[in-house]
């Protein structure tokens, strides 16, 4: 625990909050900006003496419960909350659920990739954003209910697994996806969405249930894939996965080698788009 740095951090965060920000009267005798120590202690649900000792760098090591209360009282951002936990010598609290917000820069990137299928996944494997060519390659995501825009559901309970029927790596693809989802479940133990997804897909897919019971854990990375597209036919694809660590998201891109039949098929797919594709 870095007591002096933590004390300084608490003082600086307290000074930036105005009483009106937390529903307290401003009063007329404030000599310094921000909340008083007594007000901060009240908001955090702890004794004034205990909080004062923390700000003076002489308090005992706070519990995780105390750190969470301080983070809420001082309205810390996610980055500030993690910093507070590190100063106290505690691993940060796990996030409650995978992020659904895609950074604007990533959305801009998708828009510029007009010759490369690309989409954004969160840790639950929800498809959050995609470009037109990704919809043409995989399925018309815009026609799906938001809940169904999930790679695990799409792969194990829909027609998608048939796209990889002739791929010698179909078992590897399924295994990697399940191992990645299990790793996500470990990072988000409090997320009911992942638990519900596992229960639902286990009941609908014997392959998923078998792989989940095997208990493998791993982060899915890129590799070669063979896809059978219903319009342009067989395509040899290379999959690259770019991580967005601050959101625990990933951008998945599919490319083809220039001069190959698959490259010509991708060019045709840009023209065909999502026509003749349907969600079943």
C-alpha cells in the first residue's frame, strides 16, 4: 500500500467535487474548493476519523468494501477506480459486464475498410458494429434482433456451422471460441449475460456442451479459415484479431491473398452484398 500517494490522490479527487454535484448544500464558509472531509466520509458511509487518517497517510489498509465506497463517493472514473485499488495494494474489482460502447475511432476504421470484412466483438461475443462487407460475408446483422447478434449463438445454434462444414479446422474453430468465452466468464464473474448464454447454447448444441464441459481456457487469435459462402462459393480467408484493451473488445478482420480465386470471390462479394442472404 502506497499510503502517501493514496492520501494525495484522495485529497485531489475530493477537491474537484462541488457539494451541488452530490446533492449537498454549498453553505457560506468554505475556505477551499470541493467537499469537506466530513461530507466525503458521510457519502462513503465511514467514520470521519477513519477518512481523515486515510487522507493523512496514516490509516490502516482499507478493505475492498471501503475502496468501493470511496470510489462511489468521489465519483471516480473506471481508470481512477483501478488506480485507487492499485495504490491500496488490491487488485481492481472486476467489471460488472462487457462493454457495449465502441470507441468512435474504431467505428471510423470500420467505415474505411470497404474491401475487408470487419466487425467488433465484446467479451461476450456480441457483435457491436460491422461494415457492409462483413454482413455480406457472414449474415445480414441488421436484419437480426440485437440479442441474436452473438457469434456463439450464430456459430452453434444457427446455420453458420454449415459454412465451415468442409473446413478441417471446424473443431478447432469451435474449440477456440468456447475457450475464449470461458476466459471471458472468468473476467466477468458477475455478468448474467454470459451465464445465460452458456446455459442456452449448451441446451441447444451438443458440440458446445461437450467443449464447455472440457473446461479449456484460451484467448482466440487469428488464423486461416475456409468458408463456404452461399453465393460466391468457397473462400480461403485469413483472420486477424486486433484488440481494444481499454474496452476489452476486438476487431476481427478477414482478408484474402491477392491473385487467388478467394480474392476474386471477395471482389464479387462487394458487388453482391447481402442480397440472397437470409437469417434462418
